[in-house]
C-alpha cells in the first residue's frame, strides 16, 4: 500500500520523537511491503519563526492532501519563550486548535493502558490495579465550552466574564457513533460521562447517546456524572472500557487517566474526523526541559503511529507488530528516563536507554 503521511515535527522534543516513529514506520514498510511517503509540514513555534504564523493556509492544505498526519508536539517554555509574548491567537497552541478545526477533527481518542512491566510507575495501590486496566477515552474535540461564545466585559463597574457550553444533536451523535464502533472492537462497554443533573447540554448529550445505543444492542451503556467519574478513575479504573464525554470533561478526565498509567511518555492519541483521516500525536507536550538531550521517550509517538496504521490504513497486523515489539522491549528491561523504577526501587535487569536506542530496540523486534 502507498501511504501519504504529513509530518509535523514541531518544537522541543517533537523532532526527536518523530524521527523514531518514522524509523519504525519505515521498518514496517520494509517488512510488510508498504511505501510511506512523508510530507514535512510546519506548525507551532517553528512555523512562527519561519512564517510569523503558528499555522499557515499552506500548511492546512498540505495536511488536507495527506492520508494522515503524524505530529510530535508544539510549544516552548511559556516562562521564557518569546512565542508567549505574542497575542494568544499567534502562539504555538493556536496552531493546534486551528488544525483541529480546519480538519474537523471532532473525535479525540486517548488510550490509557497500564503496561504490566510498568506497574511500579502507577500511583495506585496494588489491590486497585489488580491485573491492570485498559481504557479508551473518547473526547469530543471541536465543540462545547472551548469553542462557544465568550466575553469579558464591565458590568456596573465590575469585570465579568462568561463562556458558553453548547452542543447540537449532530455533534453528539457523530462522536457517540465513533465511540460505539470502537467499543465493538473492544470489551463492548461505553460509559458516557456528563453532568445531566445540572446542565441542559448534558441532558441532550444523554438523550442522543441513548438514541445511538439502540443500534448497538451488544454494547452495555452506562451514564456517569463527571464528578463520580473523576473518583471512579482512581477508585476502580478496571471498570472502564470506552469513556465517551464532551470536550472539557474529556480534557480533564483524559489527563487523570494518563496519570494513573504512570508515564506521559507512553501515551498515544488520535484525533479523527468522519473520514479515514486522522491526526496522530503523543499526549504529552514539547517537554522543553529535556529537549535536545536525546533522553525523551519516543514510545507514545511510536504508539500513535501504530494507531495511524490501525485507524487510517486498516493495517491491524502491522499495528499489532509495533505494539508487540514495544512489549518485548519492556519485557527485556529497557527503559527511558521517565519510566525508570523510582529511586530506591530494584533495578535488576533494567537498562536505561535514550531516545534513539529505544527506537532501534523497537525496530529490532519488529
Ligand atoms: P509536557 O508534557 O511537555 O511536560 C511535562 C513533563 O513530562 C516534563 O517534565 C517533561 O520532561 C515530561 N515529558 C513529556 N513528554 C515526555 C517524553 N516523551 N519523555 C520523557 N518525559 C516527557 O508539558 P508542559 O511542560 O506543561 O508543556 C510544555 C510545552 O508543551 C508547552 O508549551 C505546552 O503548551 C506544550 N504542549 C503541547 C502539546 C501538544 O503539542 N499537543 C500538548 C501539551 C502541552
């Protein structure tokens, strides 16, 4: 198969971790006879430096022409980088919001999987972890509070601000359908998270999700209030399979779910629209504190490339090959700095490696 991939290396550790994901994709191409063509796209701080804009129309056009986009990470240190002296709509992060909107990427998928080899990094008690957990957070990405009308104004001599949380039934239906489709390939359970006891938008959310569920009789659907969901994630994460939720709740819950897995460097993500197109990126940021040191963990980006193979190119066995290779590398005791055992813990059989070595070790096992 001939696959056209837009590549946004971005800022900070972005170029380092993307290089390893490309190495792994090329290894897959070699082994399974696929051709991966890469088109370099500028976005974020590096685009500001080159063009004055975090995302140009030309970059959007390049992304639209690709079958999928692989993104490293964008942004710098907000305390020291000159990018953060610019108005908000000219900063690196505006590029990310812009590309999501331009490509209509309404469904954000973040798997939270606890690797048994990294159980030590999980902050939860052993009896809570049990045999581990494996969930997929489905977050609506282009509606709700982050895109609604907002204003800051003076009212009777006091400053007042408001934001609007609004969804229409079509926006809810399309993410619900995506979630149920994905749950069908997993453990067939969807937990829809809302605040239906207070919010009108949540009551509509619940109604539409129930309508969609009628077409999926094999799926067990439950509704959970967001405050309870935040508690249940740390009390009993094993109960979840697919968590379906709106933009802001998903923003918060997906970070919480990430933390209970232990390392940001292991967490992939995908943002999809109604076609096969997707934007695939690690969940972490540009990690300016470790950029250029060759120590960043490339696994989240490599797992994001595996998600690309699975969701955009329907290459399940190739995606499995990458995931199995990562498991083997972890079984063999190789760790980047972020997934090393905590100080004072047993390090027998554990070898610390850098970004490039981790990429090579994964390629060797494909
Ligand atoms: P961050 O995720 O970049 O870093 C948080 C901590 O996690 C740091 O200690 C970092 O060293 C560590 N870390 C992150 N990824 C790692 C990896 N692959 N391997 C090892 N350690 C890793 O979050 P932050 O410091 O809050 O943000 C830094 C910059 O990244 C900001 O400009 C922020 O806006 C941006 N950001 C970008 C994205 C994106 O591109 N999608 C997402 C989040 C943050």
